[in-house]
C-alpha cells in the first residue's frame, strides 16, 4: 500500500513543499507543487485569553462516500470554492488503482446497508501556524488517526462565515476496514470477516464487536491524541497557545457550548447581526464549515 499527498500552497515566495510521513508500510516523501492560494494568510498569530487556542473535533459517518469525497477534494461542482490547501490519500487496496473515489463507490455498492460507507473526522488547525506548518501537522494527524485504514484527506482554508477570519481545518475520511495483509477483490473486501478462513471473508472493521461505552472511550482517546499532537506542533514552533480536548464541564467552565447555527441561518444574518454575534463569542472561538 502507498500513501500520497498533493498540496496547493499560495504566495509567490513559497517554494515547493516537501512532506514526509510514516504509514504502516513505508515512509514516503512527496513533493507538492506550489500554486495560487487565494485570499487567506495562515501565518498570523491568534492571541486568545489564557493562551488557549481554538479546538474543534467532530466525528460523523455517512453513506454517500463518493459525493463527500468530491466535496472535500473540491472537484467537480465543489471546485468553485477555491479554498483547498492540501489533499491526499493512503492505504488504498490495489483494486482502486490508487483512486479514492473508486474505494467509496465500491463501499456504497458492497458495504452492508446498515453500515457506514465512511467515517470522517473534522479537526480545526491552529491559526498560529503557517500554511506549511499546518500541512505538516495535518499529515501527522492522519498517520496517527488512520493507521492501516484506507483514507482520503483534505485541508480547507475558507474564511469563517461570521467573523471572516482564517478557519483552517482538516477533513479525514476513513473506511473502517483495517488492513490485514490479505488481497481481496472489491466484492469480497466489504463482506463479513470469516474467522475460520480470513481469505474467504472481508476485512475486519475497527469498530466491530465494541459496545457503546467502548466506542465512546475510543473517541475520547482520539480527541486527546489529536489535541496532544496539535500542542506538540504549537510548542515546536514557539507558540504558548494550547488546545484542550476536554469538555467545558471537565475544565470547570460554567458557560454553555455554542449552538451550531448552520449555513442557512448564517446566510440570513445581516452584517450587523454577524458582528454582534462574533463580539459575544468567547475569545478565540471560530466556526467550522
């Protein structure tokens, strides 16, 4: 299996970016070609109270894998967004021809009807870091969160809908089917595992056999891992700001979590309403896309 990454980095002074990361099989070095990146600067420092940086981590599952793949990769209808910073994929089975869309199309066809075609982690990236530093951070997050799993990822850099500030974040789509070293055709890849003869069944799912509490604990563990990795990169580059994966209650904060407004609600807000809403937010808070 091999992993690959392609990046779009802006600014005339930026050179082609070298990205190296570890997969379960090999260490790969990829050279990303520079291109025009419009409208944002990620090198600015976001000063927040008590040196706390924004942290958003969300995991969801879905069945329209191919459509969502095109959304995060900003291809087809979604190319008009022009906010793609970097994209890549890895650990794809050989029958995909190294094309993640082939994986998601097959998952839609062969995955169990009540099963998830993909799971996605959406993780905010700190404004304190530059574009290149956030690409390196995101690459490490992918390697830690999706080891052995077929995956596709993208970094988006859209401006936030309310405050208009930089809002870099990572989208990581994953298949639950963990690599076991056995080659299977697409129609067998997504079948139930065969304990007696694994070659006759499908790949095991990482979520298989776990109860609700075990899955909750695993999610908390991944949130903690993501926060620790972000903090390591913030410290590496000399920033005092840190993120905290814990809930507001666990941190001893009395304020309530911000209610998600959604794109439709935000589009209906006037400029003054957006300014008022942004001013009332805890310092450093920003919305995802």
